[in-house]
């Protein structure tokens, strides 16, 4: 007998009790389930979802091929035009004033007047069957260029560090959308229910200019939020006992 049939029967018998305790007792108890069984159903549902993710089954009807992703966000690193983004026209115009079409109507944080173009001081050469251009500072990377995916089709008008980093990680310069780490967590899943889907290892003297928006979950469930590890002390808060707390006291609690 399902809960709706039980309620109809109680109503037909003239039973009228409006407390929540009565509802749970009569509906779940009479049906042979109980609150514990209802909670167990929810837990089993989570386990089934977890198992599906670990077995390669996916809500979007395809099996994710990747099992994990490591991404290095090297803010303040060497410019792309000095490493692997060869600009032959820039080399031809080295030292010339910037064309007006590139700066007209634009606002820049640190540029004043009409600056001059500057070419990279390094030399470039094509490598591998794909013909990827690399500078002379990357001889080891040149030996594996055909095993790497190169994406050079993206661009943005964001020139300040914070908005540019948020744009790079979320596809929009304004915070509030899921970072691509959250999308990866959503797409690949996690084999551990009680551990973060992904973590963020911060380094250097300061945090990213884009802040926590670079690893936020946006409108996705918060289970896909990145967990940042701190640079000093415990990796996350509340791992160690507070100062002055004794082990004996902790055991009594």
C-alpha cells in the first residue's frame, strides 16, 4: 500500500491528526518503510550515482576518457609570443609605432600615447610533423610537439590581470560562472564522496588576481567547488587542534 492509499484510508475512517509525527508514523510505518528506510534510500541513491561515475557511466550518456586533470595556471610567466606564438608580422614591424587601428577607442591601464612595437628577442623554428613553432629556449619540448594539443584560437580584449584570469577560467570576465575545473568535476565525476572533487594548490607571494572565481562552481552544485590549499600552516582550516586544547579534553568531547 503506497502513502497516498494510506492517507485515503485514514480519511475514510475519519482519522484526522495533523502532526508530522502522526504522518511519518502512519504513512511510513504502515507501509513498512520507516524514516530509516527513507534515509537509506537517499544514501543508496548517492552510492549508485557514485558507482556510475567510477564505472565510467555518465549522465550525459558517454563515458569520460580522462580520469584526472592537472592544470598549471602560470600567472606572471613568460609571454606566449616569446615561447610558442610566433608573430612574423611583429618581427617585420619591430620598433615601429603601434597601428592606430589597434588602440583607437581602447583604454589601457599602463600605456600612454602611441607606444612602439617590440619583437621577441628569441628565434623561432618549426618542429614535428605538425610544424609547430617554438622558440630556441624550448629544445626538449620541441621533441614532443606532436604529442601535445595546441589551442591558439582563443582571444580576449581583457587586458587587466583579474578580469583576464576570470575570463580564461570561466569564459566571462565577470565572476559568477563555473570555472572549467568545476566543469571537469561535473563531467568526469569523482570516486570519493567524502573528499573534494578537485583541489587548488596556491603558490607564490600572492593569490591569483581573479581570486576564488578562478575555481568557483558558479551555478553548478557546490560539490564541484575547488578547495584551495593554504600556503602556510594546515592545508585547510580546522585540521589541527586549536592552540591550548589538550588531547585528553578532545577525547572527552
